[in-house]
C-alpha cells in the first residue's frame, strides 16, 4: 500500500481545488466566439456554464459517500480519469450540444478533487490543524477564479478556444499521474458493507446536526455573497457605472485578494485562537462590510470605491470563516468525513447559485438588489450562530462537545 505524508496532502488539496475552479471559467473569454463557431445562441453557450455548476453541486453528493465506502484514493483517481476524458471531449466537440454534455462530465470528475482533498485533510489532522491546512485550500479557491479568465483570454487569443480545454486536460493528466504515484489511502474508517441507504442516511444525520449546521452554514452563505458580486458586479460597475471590462477585472481581483488575505490570516491564527473564535471574527468583519455597503447604497452615495471596498472587507471575513467552518463541519462526524465534505460543498454551490439568481428576481435598474442580496447572506450567516449547541467549545486545538478528533 502506498504511503502518504501530511506534506503531500497539504500540497495536493489546493491543487485539486484549482482543477475544479480553473475549469469553471477558463473558457469564458472565448464564449462570444462560440456563438459563431457553433452557429448557436448566447443562451446555449451560457448553458455550458450553468450545467457545469449543476453537475458540480450534485456530483459532490455522490463522490463523498463513495470515498467513505471505498476509500479516498480510488474515487480521486477515477474522478481525475473522467475529468481528463471529458476535457478532451470538450476540446473535440463539434456542436454546442456535445460541449454541454462534455461539461457535465467534466464537472463530475473535477469535483471529486475538492471533496476528497478536504476529507483527506480531516483524515490526518485534528480540527485546528485541519483549519490551518484548509486555509491553503481557500487561497487556491480565491486565486484560481481570478486568474483563470486572464489565462483563458491569453490562450484563446494565441491558439483558439479548443486550446483552453486542451490545457485543463493536460493539467488534469498531470494531477492524475502525481496522485497515482504519490498519494496513498488515508481513510482508515471505511464504512465496509454500507449500502446506498446507509450512505444516504448519513446526509440526514448531518442535516439534523446543529453542530454541523453551525459550522457549514456560515461558510456556505458567505461564499454565496462573493458569487453575488462576481455575477452582478459586471452589470453594476460596467453597464451602470461605465467601468471598462479590464478595470472591472482589476477590481474583482482586489476583492479576491481580501479572501486571500483572510485565508492567510486563518492559516496563522487558527491554532492559537481556535476555529469558533475565528468564525466569530470573520462574521464581525463581514457584518461591518455589509453595513457599510447598505449605508452607501441607501444614501445615494454609491461609487465604485463605495461598493468595492466594503465587498473586500466582506470577503476578508469569508477568508476567516470558510476554512474554519469547513474544518468544524467535517469534524462533527469524522467517520464519514467524505460525506460531510460533500454536503458543505453542495451547500456552498446552492447558496452561490441562489446568490446569482436573487438580484435578477428583484432587478430595478439600481445596485440595491445586489447590495441587499449580499447583506441578506451576511445576516443569515450571522444568524446561524444561534445554532451553536450548548457546550461547544471555542478553545484553540480542542474539540467541542460532540465533535470527535482524528485518532
């Protein structure tokens, strides 16, 4: 049996997240050209993005239990094989329908990486050390979406739209070879003999657990607020305020830097302060940014800086909350950490999708729908603190009542 070191897990997990995140948006700069290439509509091209998000959400619910039942390594390797084949199929697509189908399978394979990577971290580390390692994952989560469109634009201009999918296929193949050669099995509590009903029942246990929801909901809700800004920001800042697309990309990168800084702070402070206190600090930061955002929008003093600066503070809070909330959530039931990781990822995608839809439902030609959606997500994340079970301890490096640590 192959051995696996903690250092390898810490190094691989962010790279596995980058695979899924880069694949989400690297081809978007080429999307207008796809309308002409396939002689189709903008709606059909946008569907290639939508189906990826849907596939990413639901595939996690399958990958997590499978990794609990059969082990992390076979599920990860199988997912990467599927990802590489689907990426090649996308590059070779001759119709928009073929590209849409390929994107569904690409998402299914890609999302095994984050699910299994987070579970492997929990297999090997206790709560606080998990949060520190997951902060590195959050850095990848912050940086890769900001860099992917820039990389995609460069590759598209140099070699055409198919080259974007060839590039991610090569990246996936590299990760497959490295994972096969360097990563061993970390799941020592496999649910041998568990059937589909047993594995599905684990999701019910999580959704009935106040401790799990206490950690999972703030992370997922705040993550959704970032997607609200990324989806609505172009309309508000470019269409309404006259900002150039290049300038928007720059400001969006600054907002992403807030997430990166918060994640870096988590990697340095969590072991000292404990994950519960870090979540509280992150929620305070997010609430401060949301309050400033609402004041700016409601007083008619909206400006580019007035929107971007508070959003940067909010996603800084997200950087404090996300790795700690993730670490806490997958520690509640470490015997099925893969399922826990999958459920947090699913909630993250669901709230991200809702965060992109809600402003459109209440669009009034102003920035208020975006602002209120962001503020509402922050309020709900704060309200989840009411779920804290009695006796849950915030101390550094110590598991709360009802939460088991790694052996």
